[in-house]
C-alpha cells in the first residue's frame, strides 16, 4: 500500500510498504481522509521533533524514522482483530492518535495525555493516516455516525484540541471569550465555544483568516490590531468588565499581552500555542486581577463530546476544509501551500487512495 514516510528533515517519500497486520485487540481502518497539521509542517521544516530520529527508537512504539505520517484522520473499518466485539466492518471511525505505555490507565479522569513518553500515532510510530490502511488499538478508535461526512470527520482531531482547551478554561454558556489568532486551531476552538453558548471575539491580523472567521460564523466580533485598539474595543464591548476567558492561539507575545490586559479579574487565560521560545507576561496584572494562566495540550477523553457536537449539527466543519489533494501531491501541493501561502489554508485534507463510491 502507499504511505507517506518521514525519513528526515525535508525528506518525506511516498512509498509502497506492507499492509498493517490487524493484531488481536486492534481495528483495521481503510483511511478515507487525513488532515495536514502544523506539527507535520514543523517536522518537515525543522524536525525531527516528535518523530524519533533514525536509530533512536521511541521507548513505547520501538520505532524510529522512517515513520508513516498523519494523525488527523477518518476511515472505514475493514477488519477487526480477535477480541474486538463492539465494532463492525463498515463502521465509520476517527482515531484519537495516542501512543501511551500499556500500563497507563486511560479511563475517565485519567490524565493519559500527560503520561511519560506519550507520543502520537503518525509521529511516534504505529502507522499513520497518510497511508491507505492502518491498524489501531480499539481504545483509540471512536465510531462516528454516517451523518458526518468522512472528509469533515478528519477535522475531529484538531477540533478535540479546541474542546480540551474549552474544558481547561472552565468556561460556561453566557461567558465572553477572546480568541487570539484565527489559524486552524483558533477557528476550530471558536467553533467549540460558539457551540457551547459563549460570545466569541477573535483578534486576527490576516485578511483571509478574518474572512474565514466571518463566513464560518464562529465569531461575534473580529478585531484586527492593525485597525483598532483591541484592548479598548473589548473593554467597550464588555461594558468595561473584560472577557471571562481568553485563549492564546498565535504564539505571538503581543497577543498574549492583549489577552492578559482584557481578561476580567478572576478570569482565565489559556495558552494553546506551542511556544518554541520563552514569552513575557505582565505578572503584575496576573497578581492584581488574580488571573489563572493555564496550559492545554492535545486532548484527554474529549473525542466523544466533540463527536456529539458535530453529530448534533452544532458545529459545521465544511467551511474549514480549504483544499483536497491526493497522497502523491502531499509535498508538492500540501506542504507547499502551508509553507508559501499559509493564510489561504485552514485544513488541507489528503486522500490516500481513490475510494470507490459507497
Ligand atoms: N496545545 C495543543 O494541544 C496544540 C495542538 C495543535 C496546535 N497547537 C499550536 O497552536 C498554535 C496555533 O496553531 P495554528 O495551526 O492555528 O497556527 P497558525 O500559525 O496557522 O495561526 C496563528 C494565527 O495567529 C495570527 N496572528 C499572528 N500575529 C497576530 C497578532 N499580532 N494579532 C492577532 N493575530 C495574530 C496569524 O495571522 C495566524 O492566523 C500553534 O502554536 C500550534 O503549534 C497547540
Ligand atoms: Zn495535529
């Protein structure tokens, strides 16, 4: 079967590799669509980061480069391994792409996403969604209804990142949120916040991303710091009170400064971005307003609730798919768009092979 395999920085190859073996306890999935993530781009441009370099096997998966990529995918079950009796061939599914040690508890309330050596399917080994087929442990396979088109279902993984950030914030219906940065993560997080009944302000510089925020309906107000004083405008819109929660999704320090300035006393600032350098923060404001500054990473028992929001029609994912490509064109079209024309893209999704009409 065809697979996109990461060898090293700047070296991803589309190759023929053996099909996965559907071992006991696993589910064989024919991949329908797989999104390209900013993390994949970082691996290509600056990596290996999450990917274990050649000769340095990951402590849990035991694998090292070359590694099959892709962690944001949907598909159709084509085989079930021995002992799997609650999922059938033909079921539509998405994957919560974790690699965690076998002795880590993964039930409700368990923080398996923070466990030692945690990594992701499609980065740390165990196959990936940028291939025709994959076998995944039953625990990480989430059935979805046929009402969710499989192309949109590929966005459930980054949407779950937004759901986890929302959960971390403690926000509730009726609250006002400011989201800083409307890239894929800020937009999908905003969709979760709207679905949960919040009023959502977005601050964003890019014209194309402001337009996407507008047309997708995920923001009540879009504030461009090159056009307005965002702090003054948020204060005006909230009657001088400030927002209840703020989400940093840009990894840009001025955005963090704005969020801290406009969050109300006792409010919560959630850092969603991955920062590759130390940031500065107005600690005096944090103290004098008794702010909670919180991190959030990936997801943990978020997929089920996220899937339900999509199944209930509370979140429309179609506007966030901006390009569809075939696996052969992953680098020449997919990565090229993200490198040279990032703001035009939200999610580029990849079809690993021609799927016969169902
Ligand atoms: N915590 C997690 O689990 C998790 C998961 C996935 C991604 N991430 C991180 O989330 C971050 C966002 O991801 P993304 O793919 O949406 O990134 P992105 O770079 O596409 O989006 C960032 C957005 O911020 C905007 N921006 C930049 N400067 C600004 C300013 N001064 N004011 C307002 N907006 C500004 C940019 O125009 C851009 O649209 C990244 O750091 C990514 O690594 C975190
Ligand atoms: Zn991702």
